[in-house]
């Protein structure tokens, strides 16, 4: 089951040519991840103790002008201490980017097992 949210494209996201700057796509992934933790785990991402370990983005098409991005998140893998999320960003009915991030649960002494609430939410949204 996927998790979806809408992310606004703000004027400040645009470069001088009217396209969303490539670096902003990472922010869109962060926004859907934040919504997932808030809505599905019940915790603010800042309080989750989840550290971003890796990020990759495949750009498919440009986003031109303002509007809204439909952001889709799937849980691609659930490890002992980490989660791998897959993403799709859609704009104006077109796939504009795909991405992947790995989050690691961090404790005082380094990586620690995923909290039960995080694991439960991830299992509900795991790709089949």
C-alpha cells in the first residue's frame, strides 16, 4: 500500500528559467517522508531519531511553474535498524522523478532497532 501526499511547488523553488531546481526535488522527498512519519507513525520526523543515510534521485522530466506535486512513498525494504523508501513524484499528470532513501534509527550509541511504531507503519506500506 502506498502513502501519498501533495506538495506545493513554490515560486522560490524555481530557477531563473522557471523550472524547479534539481536540488528542490530532495526537499519534496523529505516532505512526503515527514508526512509519512506524522500521519502513519504518529511522530514528527524531527523527533523520530531517524537519520538519512542515503539519497538518490532519477530525474524524468522538469517541473515548470508553480502548482502541486503528487508525492508517492512506498516502503521498499525493512531492515533491523533501517528503512528503504521508494518515491515517485508526479506533476501535471506526468512522472517527473523517482527516488530512494535509506533512513537509519539512531540511538545514543549508534544504530538501534527500529521502534515498534515505525516498523508497524512500514509493514502496512511495504511494497508487495
